[in-house]
C-alpha cells in the first residue's frame, strides 16, 4: 500500500490534517515533553510535535512499515529536526522504547487486530501519569467523505465477508473505534483512567477534482476494498462503479476540489500515577 499512499499523499496530508490541527489548537504538547506518535505514516504529525516540544523535548514515531520509517527519517533530517526520530515496530507487542510523557495517534489505532493488547502495551510505555490521545473516526453515517462511496459500491458489487477471504485487507477497519462506550471499556480494561471524548466535525478534501476523488476512493477507501475482495466479479463491474462514484461524489464539488463531511472523536486517557 506504500506506493498508493505516496500517490495520494497530498490528499492524506491535507484531509487528515484538518483534525490533528484542531486538536493541536486546543491542546499542544508542552516544551520538554517526550511524545510517542503511533502510526505516524508520512511523519507530518511527528514533525509538528517535535516543534511543539522543542528545544529539549523529543518526538518519537513508531509505525509498522519500514518504508514509512525510512521516508520520515530522511525528511526529518532534511528539515533539520534533531529532536524527531522514527522506528519500525508492532505497537501491539513490541518494545516501544518508553517511558513517554504522552502518546498520540492520528487514525493509527483503529486498525489493531488486538486493540486491547495494543492499548496495554502503549500504557506500559507511558510514564506514571502519562496521557494517551487518539483521533479516531466516529460512525460511518457521520463520515460521508468515505461512507457514501462505500455504500454506493456495495449496491453494485457483491460483498465478500472478511472471514471468507485470504486476501490482504484493512482488518477491523476505520470505524472500529467509533463507539465511545466500547472504547471506554477497552481503555479501562487496559488500565487507563480519566477517559474523555470530544467530538469534532469538519469538511475534508478527498480530491482536487472529481476524477481524483474517484481514484482515491478506489485506491485507499473501503469502497476500493469491496472491489478488491470481490476479485474478478469486482473487476468486471469496475466501469459501472466508476460511473456511480462520479454521480455520488459530484454534489461535494467546490471550486477548490471535492470536500465532504467528516467526524471524529478526540479521545484522551491517562496512565494512573503510581
């Protein structure tokens, strides 16, 4: 998926930044703090955190993909950031090189196969009293930027249940942490306290034009996964799907691109002070 993410990097960075920028406006990390950025992707949030905690703080990014680690390391060096570093590991069970004062994740925790195990491992990497902040998507119906395309494709392409395929897929999916009651229970079971949720809604860019928005939906969104998992049947219907997606996404067209509504939870939880 690395090549696809790079192809749509401008959309990923511009679109997802709307939520993390708002979070940082509400509460930035203090100077001198050591912060873990979980699932850093291109490293843009890690670099922002490094600037917030400078000059004596440190931002450390962890991601499961070595390609992202290499890219983010190179770009941080080119930017002259000596307090940002990156490493590859599985946040579900590997050593996360703590302790950290804070842990942060923008859309990185929803894809854990074992979220309870991962959240406990992250808590172990936090110092006593340390805080975890996650940005996660709220329910599908409040995220038309991705749900409208998925819904339309499912009307055309036969849906293959994940348990019936051996193809690579996105696991639990982007909405696995949309329910605050479930996530609260999960965090409490992992040993966190002082759990809080704050909702944030904003339009995000999903393409500079209609063609790109359709390409993005088919390359990286749940709509594209429906086609991939359907195999030959999905490919035979691709032309029909493209036409349907153009019709579905065209109402979101503005002069500066395709913008659709999105909704997230800003989740905070604290590691108990010993």
